[in-house]
C-alpha cells in the first residue's frame, strides 16, 4: 500500500512519467526522453499530498532511474533543480 511517507512509485512509460497514487490522489514527475538525456519538466503533487515528502520521493526515484540507465538529467522543473542543489550526490547527473 502506498502512503505519503512510503510511496509506491511506478514508471508509466505510456505517459513518460513516474507516479504514485495515495488515497485516490496521483502525484508524478514527467520527463522527455532525449536519448542520452532525460528532461525532467514537471513535478506535480496534489495539494492533498503536499508537504509530506511525496515530491521529493518522486524526484529521488527519477534521479536514481537516470543513474541506473546511465543518462544525464536536464532539470527544467525548478523542484528537480532545487532537489539536486540540496543533494550533491546527484549533481554529476546534470547535463552540462
């Protein structure tokens, strides 16, 4: 069962996004696959799930996916850029 403190995140390849649904509300981070780069363009968390770490969990999952796939990241979404700024371990993923 997915909870805000421990969300189950799935990769929805049809919609190019990582998502989680908690209590009927779906949050997600969407991307554009540009070959060797993933452009993370939107992080959407419904207000009902806000402030519970859901957005951070989605971004962390998306960054770990990029790392596992040996892809660079273009953080177009300000939430993703801010997360990377706060977590140095992901800074090497950012495309130059």
